[in-house]
C-alpha cells in the first residue's frame, strides 16, 4: 500500500493546454526538421504563427502567418544551428 501511495505522489500533473499545443507544434516540425532547427523555429515564432501551425492543414498562401513562418525558416534552416 505504501508503495502505491509513493507512486501516486511521483506522478506529475497533466500538461497544460499551452504545453499540449507546444508538443503538437514540436511534433509537426520534428517530422521535417532537425531538433536544433525545430528549437530555433520555436524560439522565433510569434503567437499567430504558432496558432496557425497548431492547425491540421497547410498555412494559407497569402497569410501573414505563412510570411512570418517563411522568414523564420530562412533564418533557422539556412544557418548552422548545431554550433
């Protein structure tokens, strides 16, 4: 019984909605980019682009979110992020 109580005390709280969203975005980016590139992208994305990337579809071609995302990609993918 004591072991079960101790185990229960070790469990963490469920992730917040923000943490869940961040994980979904990271998973989406990890399918295409290296871990260093994904970290760089996440460090630079603004809130609107993060919200758009959390959706299941592609970003709209004429959207400000795609323009912002594209600029971040140029910065994060064309430089050596492993240094």
